[in-house]
C-alpha cells in the first residue's frame, strides 16, 4: 500500500501496513490518503461507463 500526504505531497509505503494518522514528514494530522493503483482507476472508469450506458 502506498500513501501520500495531501499537505506536502510526501509519498511512502507504511511499514506497519496500517493507515497512518499523520504525515511523518510535515507532521500534519489527517492528511494521509491512499494512492490509487492502476486497477482502481480502471474499475472506476468502467463503472462510470456502465452507469452512462444504463441511463440511455
């Protein structure tokens, strides 16, 4: 799992495997988000296309 800080954009993989609560670089609390993997982007786009085609 890779994460990044939305405050300073520091990217890393936490050693514990848990989602950290603050950035180890800038120390900002609540600024860490998971970085999407390519498969997650593909799945989201595919879901959007299915939704668009079902509306028509």
